[in-house]
């Protein structure tokens, strides 16, 4: 037991306090152990925590005593660059003569003053752990194979100028349900106030006729969500709505902010109180504390402090605003209905359903404002080379969508043709892992001159929780979702086309399922290069160490999944297909070259990983392409020439 005094380990710069929490005739060890567990948790948040007991003067009663001390944080104030846009006015954010609140917002563009600085907390904060905690989640592979696939974070929609805005938003979210199934929400405006309905589950579960009727107004924003930043709880379901000094604002966000932890820590140090664990809430706080006027200037001021991926739609009492990050990681398009209503959406499939005609993409770094006067556009930051997510074409988007100016269907069909050319094999039938592998399989079959058949049937009515028989069923989760068609597979040499391999567990179960259905050979063809790095720009991926292609060579991966041969789409062929557009796509998950450095890794871990890459590959400025991707994308039982990807080692 500790004596009744400050623990000697407390810093003199701390602020000690103590109090008695109980008075009892006995203090059990269970309580003490519980409090010590709390001490461990608090130690990560700059609190020194001690437990002790003391007797009263008579010595016959005990007090359980807690002592704690908040360490003094060390802060840094890095210089902030002055970002300027060639096409906009040179107006400083913190001008001594702020613009009048009655001025036309179309004339405003916001720049941070180069003399200003932001307090950034260097001491480790518990919020730093949210990415690693999320990615360390334990998946029950026999029930839910969700950990072995990539998941899009969300989809957004914005509508302005239609009396049925809430219903159109509902239909748009339904069209983009594939982008998120954990929660959905809609916020509308009737020119006086914002109205919000959010809920957990599918769009059809969250909304019904009475709820849609409770959302009046001619403008709306909506959101479907899969959690990459924040927990899967109702309070994290977007759109978020907040009131500030000059009105209310709703926001829906697709993407991920790599400097979220730093911004949140800075805001909390300045007194901000957060209601959610979502990175989107940071944006609302930055808007609220901005000194700029009017709202558009505040919004631009906030966005210029963000790093990472964001395609966002904002709704106020009188306007709808769409914003896209300077690299254009996540998609955002603009369309118009026949009645003149303007629509923003993550995919064109949402426009198709509500009969809105596609007009254009929102450009990277662009702010588009829609109000009663029409549509106007501002430049957020200087133009940078676009880095659109290539996985939108490989997996996320629907085949009938046009994303980043290219048809998703045509891209996937071409991926299959490339695989048939680069990795041919004698076979009797080509099948797909539904649904995202279907179009690539069609391309493979057509190029190879082999019939395509539906060898796997996917159940679209499977939830995430199942009641399993008491006698364990092998590969239970996969069998619930995919059923083999034995007449198609029995006695056949089968080529199976899938979009990607993440951890490899699902692929091994699918191969085993097909062989158990009677296939004599199973040749696995993957319509993407090997995934060797995590995504930090709005896609939920496992940690790098969990990615099978990061740990194993292609031949070792083939052995793990049990296929007779395995081939990936070669990275260089993917780039050849994209042609002059190739440099405008982000392929960091295949190369480890990140356009925006991932802050979600701890600084020490990131520095060690870079140091290892420098030592191994001789690079001094950026990550290299791991060995085995450039030189070989195919492996079979008769060939093992693939090189193993270099995994980061511990560098002292």
C-alpha cells in the first residue's frame, strides 16, 4: 500500500490532487486490482494514478485513497504554409479588417495567414490509438469473414432545389448501399432550421414513410456508413448537425483525415468538447472556431487545415456546399434533374436512380456552392496532381457507375482480359467470386475463349450474426454466403476470378469449397495487384502485418490458399491500361508509396519503417515497390520464381 502522500514519481511540473472514494471496514483486493487497471488506462492519457489506504486516528477504519497528477504537456508550434490559389482573391483569413457579414460569399476565398501557428500536442494522447485499435479487431473467421475484404467507408449525397429532397436523398442512399451498411442518415432544411433522422442498419431499416415525412425542405444531405474512423454506434452515424454562432450546419463525409488525432488534441486543449469518435466532427469544430466571415470563408479555413481524403457535402439554412480534397482520393460527382435541382453524389448510380443527368466531377481541391442565385465554384488550394483511389474501379463502385471519368464496367472487363493474356492456363470453365469478380471473369472468359458459368451462388440475405449448429461446420461463414453449383464444377478444371486477396482466409475457404464440389483443378486469378500496404484514405483495411501479400511471396500465398495456380494483375499492366492517366491514380496499397504520409502510424514506427526501407532498398525520399510485384505476378505448382515482399524489420 502507498503511504498517504504524493507518489515520488510525480513530476514537480504536474498538478497533484487526491481524494478518498470509500470508507469501509474492509478494502478488498478485487477493488484495488480494478482501480489499478484503470490506472493503466489513464497512464496513456497523461495522468499519473496511485491507490493507497490510510487509517483514521483511531486506527479502526480505512479509507481507499486515489492520487492522480496531470503531466504538463509539451507543445510545438510548427509554421503554417500560406496556401494560395491562382484563380481566387488574395484575402487573408485573419485580416484585421474582416469582410462584412453582408458581403456576397461568392467573392470570398480563404487563406491562412502564414504568421499564424497551431498548437500541436507532441505528448501521446489516447486518440492516437483509434486506428490501431480498429485494425487490431479480432474477426471470427468461422462466422464473419468481413475482416478478409476491403470495405468502403461511406457514400454521400446532396440535393438542392427539389421539394422532395428527403425522398430523393433516400433513393440515392439506397443506390449506394454497397458503400456502407452500418448506418444511414438524412438532414434536410426548410429555410428556417435543419431536420435530422439517423439510425443503425440499412437504408430501408432506418427510414419509413413517417420518418421521411418528418424531413421537410427542398435541400438535403445524406450518408451511408461503414466505420473506419470511430465506433459503430448511433452517435457516429452521419450526417452530423451542429449549431454555432451564426447558424446551423450539417455535414456528410466520405474519406479519412490522417491528421485527425493532432487536430482533435489541439481542439480539446483549447476547450472543445467532442460528442463522437468520428474524424468528421473535427471539421465542425474548426468551422465553429474560425474567425473568418462569412460561412464559406469559415469552411475554406477549416478545410485548409485538413490532411488526407475528404469528399464532403455541407448543408446550411440557405445553401448546399460540396468540397473535395486537393488530391481527389474519393469520388464526388455533380448532376442536375430536369427541374433544375442540383445533385451531388459519390457515384453516378445514385444520379441514374433519381433521373439526374451527370454533368461533371467535382475537381480536386474545389468548393462548389449552390444557393438561390445558382452554382459557383472556389479553389480550395493550389492544384496538385490527382490521386484517385484505383480500388474504386477494382472493387468498391458498382459496375454501372462512371467513376473518375471512366466506366467501372469497362475497367473490370479489361482487367480480366489482361489476366487471360498474362496468366493463361488450360481450363474447362471460368467462374467468378460474386459480385465484384463477375465482370473481370467475363473479360477473362471472352479473351481465353472459355465459357463463363455461374459456379458460385451468392446469398444476399445474410446478416452479420448467425446461429450455428452445436456440431461445428467447417467454413461456416463462407458456406452461408456462397453456394457451389456442382454440375458446373464437378470434374472440371476451373478458373476462379476474384477482385483481390486481403488476408487470404476467405480465398482458402473458397478454393476448398470448389474442390469439395468436385473440381479437379482450381486456378485462382486476382483482378488486382498484390495488396502490400494499408489504406489511410477512407478504406477499411487490416494492418499491414495482416496482409498476406505483405508477408508472403506469391508462391507461398498459393500454397496457403490451396490453389493449383495463382496469378495477380501485374501492376505495370494496370498502369499501361490507364495510360497517361496512371499517375493520377493512388496505388499506395500496391506500392507503399503514400501521396500523403500516414499519420495514423506512431511517429516512431513510421520512422523505423522508413529507415528499414532506406537500408534495404537504398531509397532516401520515399517508399519503394516491394520485391515480387514488378517481376512476377503468377505462381503455380510448377513455378516458384516469385520474390517475397520485404516486410519492415525492427530498426533500433
